[in-house]
C-alpha cells in the first residue's frame, strides 16, 4: 500500500487509545546508543550516510539480545530508533513525503497533514508526550531556541528551511502542538503555474514584462495561498545583471541568478537578546547598492522602510503581505507604517503607498484546495483621500463539480494599465491584445451575441 493511502486511513478508537507496545524497549535502546556513541552523533564532519549506518549497527546489536522479537519487528524498531536519534522520529517519513505541504501535531496521538490543499488524519503517532517533547527540543535547539514552561511558544526552522511553530502547556490545553510548513524542494516556475491553473498564459507574459520593466509588485493573500511560491517564481524574471538582496524571516526563496545576496532575520537568543529584525535588514540593504530588494513578507514597521526604498530609486522590488483583498493589502500597509512609531497623517502614508506600488497580485485558496491568482490589480494615484485601484485580470468561475473541483480561469478585464510608459522606457513590447478587448467592445460583442 502506498504511503499516502496508509496516512489517510482513519484510525480506530482502539488505535487512538493504544500505547506503543515497544515504547519502553525503544526508549531504553535509544538512551543506550546515545550513551555509547556520544560525541560522534554531533560530528558535523562525518558523512551522514556513514553516521546512520554506524547508528543502525549499534541499534541492531542491542536488539539482537531481544530474543522475543520477530524479524519484521526488529527491522521496524531499528528504523524508528534511528529516526529518533538522527531525525525527527515518527515525523521523519512525513517530512520526506514531497506530496505533503503541512504537518500538524495536535498531541502525541493526533497528527494531521495537508496534501493538495486538503486535510487528512494520519496513523502516525508518538509513544507518549515525553517522546514528542524530545523531538520538539531537537527541532528548536538546532537554531539556538528553547521551549519550556517559561518560554512556551517558539518559532524555528528546520535545516531544509521548513517553518516550525511550537506551543506547549500551560498555553496549550491539548498538550504540545507542532505545526510544520514544509519547504518545497522543487521550485515552481511561472510555466508550472500555468499548467496547474494558478495563472493564465497571458497573465504570465504580462507579469514577466512587469518584472523586467522594474515595476514594484506586492503579492497578497491569506495563509497558505502560495504567496512565497509565486514570489519565488516571479523572481526568475529578474535579469541576471541585477544585484538582488533578499530579506526573510526564514530563508525560503531560491533565486538562481548569479548576483544574489541573502539576508535572514535573527530571533532572540535564550537570554532574550541579539534579535535582528527585518526592519534593520531593510535599512542595511540600502547601503549594499541593490538593484532589487525582495522582502519575503512585510508584517510590521519594516513596511515604512520598504516603501521608502521603492520611492528612492530601488524600483523593481517585490514583497508579500497577508490580506484578503488588494484593498485590504493597502489598509494593512497603512497600519504597519503606523507601527513604526511615527505620527504620520493618513494622507501622507497613502501618498507613499500609491507612489511606491505599481501592481498587486492577489491569491486565493479555493474550496477544492487549489491556489489561484484571483486578481491582478494596478495601483494608480490618489483621488481625494483614496488610492485608486484598477483590476487588469480577474478570476472567472466557470463551474463547480460534485466533488467540489472548481473550474475557472484568469481573464483580462479589457482595461489598459497606466504604467505602459514604463514598458516603453525599458524597450519592452507588450501587445495590447494581452489585455483583451476594451470594455466598450466587450459590451458590443455581448449585445451582438444576444
């Protein structure tokens, strides 16, 4: 049976309440092997394959003394103990499954996954709460963090870039809770997004031209809609000659250009000191002679510094923001600018936003779990005290199948953007047909069809 079929099988009540029959044996051998090998487990110069084989040999030697075990149990226990010592225990096979995008641990015996935008319960479980806490401690210790009753909530990341959030009692009443947003090993391109329906071919051609024409682009959307994935794909259109500085909370972007400088924020250490916030990195990046600044996500006072950099010659910059609509994205930026601590009038903030941003690309996660670009919106100038927005592409729903599968596509509205002069300035030709027929012609076509 395939792994995903086993994972999605609903557990029976007896399985939920049962305790791992070999839990004590596994714990005893685990501690013995750690005591035997000691510092070898933390030897960074040792080949990982050789280290795993060394650990496996030691585990098998101790298991050979257990005469009551069958061959299958012996092999299974050997792998599980090795995963506990060198990896992340029961979560190891979930982390190695590329089809899983998120792992949610709601306690030792209640583990869920997200696959293709939908949630499934798994049969994976920990021996007990202490087993889960041991794996949590290993995860957070790798980045110099700790989690205990005095610091019961922590954000960390795994060596491959996957984001980890941990919250434990007394804040959690359900036991230790772990949420892992997995890092995609395969970088999706804009062409891949056309194939899976996230974007249309016309919108991809338009967005590539926008990046080459050095438009400032903001990607908005809710949690898990694919903002970072789209930002990663859009960055591939940046010319090789540009000097690019990326700034992130946890390094996720995979830019393949030759001249890329990657900066990552640093959280507080165990003593609560040493934090380097994204805002400080944005300020520092301005002294690094960047052609493009790519901020993984704006969520605080760094919004002001990002907008100022866009307004002072660093065109072609990109970022993401959590928001439900393009208009909400602008409101969030206003709020985050005020978080910088300056008593600025709202009109002045909106003028900064309207002059800095050229385009907002908004993503939604639909009912069937698919992630689609629902709006590509131009940010125009101020009219009175309001920033004018103009939708250039919108998602048109066509049908919903009985299994909730949604059919639709991203279509041009017929409106022409005001920034076409920037395309001409960079020698980029964009056929007007990419925007579809003007609204006046559309109404005539509709009347003719009737």
